[in-house]
C-alpha cells in the first residue's frame, strides 16, 4: 500500500528482504551519510512514513510486530550506503537491538 501510493519510494531487493528507500537514494548516497532505521510492521506508517528529504534514506521492515532480520538490515546497508557511510538509527526494542 505505502509503496504503491508514493512515487518518492522504491523497494530495494526482493522478498523476504523488505527494504524501502527514497527513490532518489542513488543521487545522494555519494555525497551524504544515509540514514537507515526500521522495525516490525503493524504500526504503519511508523518506519516507511519517515523516509524522505531531511529524514530517513531507507527503512527495513520486519513482519507483523517482529523485527527485521539481520540479513535484511545488512542488505539495506549494502544497497543504500555510499562512500560517506550510513548511520543506523536503532530504537530501544529488544529485537531491533539484536538485529541492528
């Protein structure tokens, strides 16, 4: 739903890696540190709703009320980060702390 309604978002990779990003991330990741966060689904638009200019570059989405896997987080880092690097914004939920 969120992806279909916004031209400013794109999906990175294929299922089961649920990573959403700014559609223009390739034009900024060479000059800016990218910001990545995420967490479980079920509180939409909690994570994807913060993607945009001046906010997150990407969000890693887990299953319903479950944190995303560490492989999904790694996929987001590899796909989105450029030479300046990335900053992971980790919330204080136990599953997020384990996997981010």
